[in-house]
């Protein structure tokens, strides 16, 4: 009797490398990757800053007055967020900016949280307040409001919207207490805190993709030993099987308006790109040839798709105009380019980039045609996913005998790792803004 996957509804807070369908693995017919470490459903992820920007902006975050009455330290969470951005350094003395705040009980399990970001260069007794806010939240919402404060501080200082309140989805592969392999689809805060399992299965799960509203995730599941594409509600756990064709059902990607899903099917023998109308499940074949076409990704305006193809002899990135069906090659630098995605402004493309067998995260400037390698800690980097503000790329990478998540800034100067305490974390996807 086949074991069924376990769907685990998310309990939301109020108010807020597995690459079977990559071209690399289709070409080599590589099966499902094994895993060396045991898995714990309660495993935490720990973000570690490996490299920050020289000359990062000094900011002082003072302990919030009265925070001892609350179960979590807001100043600690805000400090970690800002420090891990790589563009801000914490300072106890001279600082360009100062964060101060206060926590006051506001009823049963309720707290009023107030904070101000002040100009640290003005006189201490008369510092100019750049932004001030008050919130009334429950104890469960303290971490959420802390990330929100970090977003406001970061945006005020850098001019770029922060991503501390966003989420990441990823797949963890490990073994249960009986020694059987288990695959789990998890969602966590972008700093790796509070991972929650959406789906647990004895069969592979891969290719999670967020809907633009942040409320659904599409993914591939091999339950009952056959590939199918599902869309699951992150909050309720409700899910729908949207594609279960014979052969490959892979690489789902939501359109910017959330109404369509790009996917890969091999019903005609070779993998080709299709677009599905989600409401009707109507399919339109977008590529129709005997090449391997996979890994579709939408342009920000929804008018074209990037995809990976071997039509030039090796894996390269191509763009498909959805209106004219014209295909144009986008990458020429390197003998392997795959798993591409646009930056939110549409001016750059992030991808897996390889020269001489070393796999890194690369970013292509579409104006100049220049490819920049975003150096990491491994030569086996994969599955890049762009932050919604375009500042960072989330990816998976080998570290010793394990697979971990990493983040690197688009200029390559900020690097972080988020290793799972147990199991291999892989195939990550960064959520859109959630509010």
C-alpha cells in the first residue's frame, strides 16, 4: 500500500540540490538525490553573515525600554535583520542612525510597541526623528512587528524597501526515525526562523513557486510515483492538482498577474513549455520542437518567458515573446546557463552560470551584455530565486557533505548562509512582498 503525503495547514500569525527538472539533470538522466543527514520537523535555520559591505552604514539599536515584560527581544531581532543585510553595521558608539523603542503591556497578551529612528549625527538631546510608529500586537506578533520595524528602518536609511517581512519556501530531504527518506516542503521567515511544513511525503517534492499574492505555492510532487503539479494555499493547506499528464510535469511558474501558470510537459515526447489558464486549466503550447525546453520564468510585464534550452548544443537561456512566439538567445558567456529569472526591474537576469564545470550564481546585465559571477562558498550553486526588491539572490549550494541555502547580493559583496540543522535544504523560492 502506497504511503500518502501529509498536508499540514499553516497556523498564521495574525496580521501577517534537487533539480530533476533542470536541464542539467534531464540531459544526464540523474535520479533523485539522496541525503546524508537526519531530518527534524522542528529544525531551525540559522542565518550567518559571511561577508558584508565595506563602509556599511553604522546604526545603533538600543534595547527597547520595558521589553523585559515581553517574551521576545525586539531590539535583538531588529539588530540581526539589519546586520544580516550586509549594508548596515551595528555600532555601540558613533552611529549615523539610532533606533530606540519602548514596549508597554496593553491587556491580556497584548503589547504596545513604539519605535523611532533618529538622526545619530544631531545633538543627543535633540536628535531629529526620521520615522516613528506605534503598534499594538499579541505576543505571537512580536517577531512579525520586529521585522516590519526593520523594513522601515532599512528603507529610510537606504532608500530600498526591506525584505525582512518576506518568506522563503524550500524543500528539505532527510530520513525519519525509521530510516525512510522524507521530503518536506517548508516555509520560513526570510531569516530562516519559524519553519513550518506545508507538505511531508515519502516521494520527491520540488520546484516551489510563489503566487504573486503570496497566498499560494505551486510545486511538483511525485506522490504515488508519478509527477504532478499542485497549487497549495499556504494558510489553509488546501491544494489542487492542476497537471498530471503522462511524462514530465515540471517547473511551474506563476505569471505576474497570478492568472496563468507556465510549466513543462513532455506529452509529445520531449519537454516543451506550456502556459495554463489556472481558472479553466486550458493549456497553450508555447514551444513545439524536439529540443529540451524547460525552466520557464516570466518577465515582470508578463509579455515574455525566459527558458533553458539545448537548441544551440548546450544549456543556454532563451527568451520567448508570447505574442509573436519569436525566440531569441540571451546568453553566450559560459558553456552552461540555466534556471534564469528576471530582477524586478527587468534589467538583469540571474541564473546558474558555469564555466569549466564550476557552477555559480551569475547575473547578466541586459544593457551591457556583461555577465557577473556572484562568488559563493561552493562550486555547486543552483536554484537561484530573486528577492522582491532585487537586492539579493537566494539559492542552494553544497557545503561539505550537506546542501544549504545561501544568499548573495546582486553586486556579490554580501554573502550569507542559512544551513538547516538537520537534512539538506534545497530548491528555494523567495516570496513576493506580503503586505
